[in-house]
């Protein structure tokens, strides 16, 4: 630790020294990586600054994703935009449709003669951040995807095999019943309900979430949540809720505490939560793939990503764009991407980073850490590429609210889904009007 | 001989008022004006293409039944916060007023919560009452109460009201205590000699004499509940379950800072502003007349 720290200090001294000898171009980089993740970002930046002397990246922690994006918008409106900003996946549509505010990164890299090759990224991730013409709009950086976690100690207690995790919803239901008999009150819960139970559910079962290929093909996309697939899914979950085998754990990552404190035996949540569970959980746990319904043909498809990507603001000098491109090439190099993946639990966004990690024996030593890559490394379909809709944070909020009404038995499943659809589509109409 | 002091300087009064006026203009009139301006437009997040839409942002809100739910929730929440907050702090102030030993200690302790930021208050209460893991939630469950603010709207409302009241009690307490201490002892003593019970003395002497304070605090608490509680909501329930704690000001915040829909958010703030202006007028016109100064 001590050595690492002094190495970092030394690194910054070198960076400073190189700055003083030659006027390096400064590039501002706003991010939302706090705690240990922020330290990793600083490490990557320091290494890059040390490696060359033409550019100097200046990372700044700007608060959580939402705050940072607000800060970016305010700064842009005031003509003080940073060069690079990290934006969460739900902000992708807002960024992409803000013509004139952002510079698509592939176009930028081609202009400065150092093109970024979209083919080196995992297809599911590159597709999510690509424009309709197939070119990358933003730089994939920290992607996560939901996975299934289970408490091995509780499985043993209930007489279940801790090495064969349930694969389908039916198997989860069975396991939850056995766990309940063994005195475990909470069988299954999930964090990020709208991301896991709606968006990922749709992708995994190849159900269209919205028209216009989930919004990828245009602003006039509308949500379609009243299809049979969704009705069946929520009826199943609601029955589990009534039987006491599924517990609604709250919005956002509120349910993480239910799993890490040993209250709930099975849990779906971000692959990025693994590190904190390893640190905080007082029990053995396993990681497996997301549950699905076996009677749906083609399931399981792929899961969809969360996390964030890096965006570049428009109208920067060619020198700055050159520096940004070089920095992006650096973070997409297999060694750097592999280390970032292994240190953080985020998905390897570069294919070679996965190969490199695999060859190093990391996945054998840390079983389950390759689940996210396996879930994402599937040829995506138009339905499973993810969703690109404006006002997505508010749409998710509406879905959470209606799910709460369903699980509190205030409205029927059909009514709840209809409300989700109606309210979201009103917003999408507004988004279409405001981005004409 | 003229006894009054007269300032002949024409400019001086304006100069003396200027700093206060400047602050009001910069921090109130300009933002309020901007909200009104914004409410007639729709635009993309980065402000690229602003379009004038007239009153569309307002009609969209009034065509949305969820917005009306938010009204009901806001009124229920504000009344609950004001009534509970005032009653509890009045009780505490009356108690503290009687204490002789360690009075300073009680008073200091009661004032502390006011120094805590609303977001922190929210986190604190959310943690204590988080189902299955929160210290107090576990205790409630052991007592046989089915506590689940994540799905039960009454529990959720109780939670945010408690958090909001707890934060405001200190402020109310201070004013009530000052009010109590300004009531002449002789009045209460005279009533006591006449044989009035402590309860009767409170309701016929103390409470009416406190009415200016109570009235002032009522206005302040309503405004507090309307405007300053969004951080508490954000860190505890995020407006849920369903939309049962989605108060107007929280909806303004969500619309602007989560969805970057500045037009709708502007319209919502204008509506909110008018409600509070209206409430204050009502309070001053009708309640004020019943107050004995």
C-alpha cells in the first residue's frame, strides 16, 4: 500500500515535471467514480500522463452520475464545458440527441487520423453506444450488467445444492419455498427493479421493449409493456410476492443491504456489486446467470448493460481532440482494460481484455466473475440491444412506482403495466417534441 | 422646535435598502422570473433548440392525473408536518420551560437537530427504519407491527413526516420557548390563586398569548413542508411507494434534475409558487384576525 502510494506521488511529480518542461495540452475529465473506483481512475490517468508528455489529463470527481450530468449541462450552457464527461447509460439518449453539444468519438478519432476501431469492443456494449450509422458516439468505459447472486450457506441450510444455482424463475420459486421451510424469510429480491425486471427481462427473452427497435431507430419510439410476455412475468412475480417467496426490496440499490446482511438468500443486482459483497458479506456466496422462463423460445438471449461511457464535448481544438483520442486508445488497450475489469468488477469492454484475463487464470481464482461477459457476449438482436429512450430516468421511476402499486396489491398487473406504458409514452411524446 | 430627527438626504434610504433589495432581486426575482419564462418553452437538455409552446406545459400537467395526486399528497404531508411539528414542539417547550435543573442542557440538546442538513436527516431516518435491516424497523417488527415503507404508503408517509418534523422541532421549540418566557408570571400566578388547574391555565392564558408565535410558526412550517423537504424525500422514499410521497417540490426536482425537462419543471415551480403565495395570503387574511397580539 505504502509503495503504491509513493509510486503514485512519484507519478504525479513526473507528470508535473513533464508539464513544466514542455507546455502539455490540458484535458479536463469529469467523472463519477468515488472511493476505490476513483483511485483506479486516477491511477489510469497518472499512468497515461507519465507515458507521454504532450497531453495532461486532469480528472475531477463531479459527484454521482446525476449530479455530474447536471453539472455538465450547466457548464455547457455557460460555455465552460469540460473536454470529457462520464455519463450513465440512462443519459445516453439525451446525450446522443443533443446535436451540436457532443462530438461523436469515432468521428473525432478519424478526423485526427488515429481511428478508434469499434470492432475491438464487446458487440453488446459497442452497439449500445453506437449511432444508427454504426459509429461509436461515446467511449465504452465502465459497463456492468445484472447477475444472479445466491447465499451458499443458506442453500446448505435449506438442503439445496450450493453448487447448482437455480437457472429459471420456476427453479428460483422452488428454491425459495425450500428456503422458507428452513426458516429463511426472504427467498428472492432484486435491486434496480426497473432495470432488472423490465429492461433486462425484455432483452433476455427477446421481447421488444419499445417500438422503433427499442428507440434505436428514432425519436417516435413508444413503449410496449402490455404484451403477454410482460403480463405473464409480473403475474408470476406477484404470485411469488403473495406466497412470500419474492420480496420487493425498494428502488435503486436499496435491496443490496438485504442480500449482504444475510436476510435474502437469492438476489439479482449489478455485477459491479461483487466487490462490496466480497468485502461485507459474512457468508459464502455464488454468482450465476440471470433467471429466465424456459417456455419462451430463444431465451436466454443476452442481458443489457448499465454503467457509464465517456462523452466528448463539441468544438474543442484539434490538439485537444488528438489528446482525447490518444487517451481513449490507451484505456482501450487490452492491458489497461483488463486491469480495470479485474480491479473493479466492471465488464471487460474490450474483447482482448477478456482473453487476457482468462489466460491469467483470474476467472478460475474468482469463480463467477466471467458471468457478465458470458451474458453479454451473445449476438444481439434488435430487441436485446438495450433501450435508447429519452427521459429514461423518469420512465424507470414510473415503472418502479407502478411495480410498487402492483406488489402492494393496489392495482392489478394489467392496470399497472398499462399505467407504466401510458405515463411513459406521454413523456416520450414530450421528448420527441423537445428534440425536433 | 422640531423634535423629530429628520434625514434630508434623499438618496440615503435607498442606499440603505439597496443591499437587501439586491439580494432579493438576485436570489428571488431573477430565478422566479426565469422559471416563469422557461415554463413557456420546451427545449433539449443542452438548450439547443428552444421552442415557444405557450401554455402547453401547463395544460400537459393538468391533463395528467398523477399531478393531481401529487397535490393531495402535498397537502396531506404539509398539514401533517405542521400540526405534528407544532404540537410536539409546544409540548417540549412547555416541559422545558418548567425544568429548573439542567435547563440549559435540555434546551441545547433540543436545538441540535436544526443544524443537520435535510439530506442527512433523510439518510438517518431511512437507515433506522429500513425494513429488515434498520435498528428501529427490526424493533417494530418484533413488536408485531408489519412495518414496510417500501410497499405500504401509510408507513412511508409516516416515515417522511417523522423525519421532516424531527428536523423542524428545534426551530419551533426555540420560538415557543421564547414565547412562553415572555408571558408575565403574574397572570399565571393570579389564575393559580383563583384555583385554575394547570390545564385550564394553559388553555385560557398561555395558549391564547402564544397565538402570534403559533401563527408565525404555522406559516413557516407550511412553507418548510412545501419547499425544503425534497432532500428528505429523495433520501428516504424517492416519492414511493407508487406516488404516495411524491410531493410537488420533489416532482419539480425530479423533472428538472433527473429528466432535464426544464419547461415542465418551470411550469411546476410557477404553480407551486402560486400555491404558496395563496396560502400565505389566506393565512394572513383569515387566521391572522383570530390571533391576539
